[in-house]
């Protein structure tokens, strides 16, 4: 417990420092606006989900994560949508934004259902403390989503909390809401949970990214 408490404090300080430093570096950019929206999604979900009493924990967890992921995708429409041609700016009308956003979701939502089904299987197979889940799931998703970037620029891992914020917004609130319901299930606390989680989510992003890339090229969305 002491190690978990110390680690959580270190991670929070690290994340706050990195996010603040990036925000103040070059003034308010579109990327900063995206991350401000993501912070709003995270804080709002933490507040709202406390009031929800799910009847089916599996469906609640997967669908909640997918909905939050869709909101995060919306925040990225002004900076880095799934395909370059879907990028929107302030000159776009609301209808144009909805059109591009809908295409983005058509490409990404099937993947998110698969991804969070895998996460559901992991949290039912292994025991994760809150901070193990918060850190490990987000780190695994960040490494999977930005694998080539981190290979080319490994020093970027120093600011990885800025990227991990995306995935905190997607799945932390749903996990906190159903975590107590998992305590009745027999789950392993083996150290294998760390490499298995990283490999499983990394593999999911590699396969999902490959399929989405092919679809994007086939339909000329580059």
C-alpha cells in the first residue's frame, strides 16, 4: 500500500509538471485546446459516473469506455483525426464537422469495442489496484497507439503522461464505478499481469491500426 501511495504521488506530480510545461511552452495551441477538452471529459466522467448504478457491469464498462473514447475522438478532430482529410478548423460549418466526425467514428468505434472487451477480460483475469490500472492501462494504450513515434523518438517517453491523459479520460471513470463489483471474482495477482496487459493492448493497437490504415487508403481518406 505504501509503495502504491508513493508511486501515485510521483505519477501525479510527473503528469502535472509535464502537462503544465507543454501548455505554457508556446501559448494556447489547437493541441492544448484538445487536451483541455480531454481534461473536461475526464473530470466530468468522474463526477457523473459516481451517480450511475449499472445493472450489467460488463455492458456498462465496455459501452461507457467506448462512449468516452468517442468523445476523445471528437476532441481530436481539430488536431489529429484518424485520417488527415478529416481534420476540421474554425471555417467548417457544424454540418461539415458532424460529417467528418461521423466518418472518424465509423472507422474507430469497432476497434474501441474490441479494445475495451480485451480490457474487460484483463480486469476479470487479474487483480489491479486503482493505480496499477490507471497507470498500466493508459501506458499500454499510449505505447500501442504511438508505437512508431516512441521507437523513433524514445526520449518522448519523458512526456508520456501528456499522451496517457487521452486514455485516462476513456476508461478510468468506468473502472472506478465497477471496481468493487470485481472483488467477488477470483483474480490472479501474478506479476504476469504487467507484460500480458502491455502485450495484449499493444497487439490490439497494431492490428487495429493496420486495418484502419488499409480502410483509410482504400477509401482515399489520406
